[in-house]
């Protein structure tokens, strides 16, 4: 993380960036990780996991967020660095959550919103969008495999290191914060807080249904399960058909099957989480 002393802590942009950095450290996601560079709060590097049930599954994709001086009142620039077959590398990406569409940006959105939306955009067709690519499924699968060996020269991030996931780190944070006389709670944290998982799964499932409905007219919006507590409880809109520079309405045909599989997995997760909660209550009775 960049040293706060190098920036004016009274600036609204610096306050917001530091706040988001702390939130992501305390509540990490297992789908992405993101942080500012050591020497620049306004340049973030991120790594996202390829969506399950798509040619990107198993891939680890690295990129940059360039925050404007008046963030969060204007959106950041988004660039991918890892070859992926969906977005061009080292080129500004045109999405409803990027600087190409400041008219659609909401200041309540943040890095967590952007990451979740970006992951949702991966399976959608580019259809000639600026910074978009329409590689074949086989090519994308090959790039997903190769992405594990990629590393960033700027921040030193190695994709293989991300395979351990953020949930283990979150469990360690919870274990360190747990009271010494509560070993059972610390042990439960190893699995990733059943209550947190249940809430996250419910939010993601609800928003995925809305995404499937919305894709007939616009691109998928960020899932609520990956929103920060400080962010608005509204979805980031995708670009309309009239001015779309990313995936248009035709995304529905290619994305419906992955979404169905995702909802199936979420149903299994919900069942397992509820069973865990019931078991914990029985054991603690």
C-alpha cells in the first residue's frame, strides 16, 4: 500500500482511496484482489479470477486502475495487462464503469463494484467494442492456462500466488481478531464465516437473476455480493444499445448458460451453508 504521508490526507479523493483500501484489506474477496501501488495511491493494480463455467475459468487476469484526481466523482481508467482473449492489453477498456462513460458513473461505486462488474463482462461478446476482443473459446482457454505463469513487472504480482485465494487470508484476519477464549469461533473462521458466505451467496444469486433479465437491453451490472458496505445499493448500468462501446444486448445468448451453472453452484453453496449454521447451533446448544 502507498504511504499516506506522500499525499494530502485532507483531499476527498485520498480519504476515499484510503477508506477503500482498508475495507478491501479487512473484507477481501476470493474473486479478486486490488490495492494501490506502494508509491502511488492513484494507480491500483488488480487480479481477477476468470468466471466459472466459461472459457476463462481457472484464469488469473491482472490489470490497472488509474484513478482521476477527483475520484470518486469521476470513474477510473481500466486496463488489462494479462493476455485474456476478451480485452486488449495495455489499452483503455470501454465499459459503463470506466472513464469512457462518466455520465453513467455514480460516486458511491468503488473498486469492489468495478471488479465485480469487470468479471461479469468477461463472458459477454465484444462485438467491435473499443478495447474488446472476440477470441474463440479454445484460444481463451489456452490463455487462461498460460495466465498462471504471467507476472507484472510494475508491481511484482505473480498469478500463481493468487491461487491460494483471499478466503484463507480473511480467515487469518478473523482468527487474529477473535477473543482468546473463543477457539470454536476461530476454527469456524477457517471455513470462511458461514454467516458471511450465506449473505454473500444470497446477494449474488439475487443479482445474477437481475443480470440475466437486464442483459436483454443492457450489459450485466455489478453483483451486490461484491459491493462495499459504503457503496450504494444500486447496480451499475451497462451501456445502452444506442451508445454501447462494450457488449450489447446479444450478450444474453452467450451468457445465459454460464449464469445457469452459476446459480446451480450457488444453490449448492446455500444448502451447505445453512446445514453448517444448523450444525453449529446444535453443537453449541
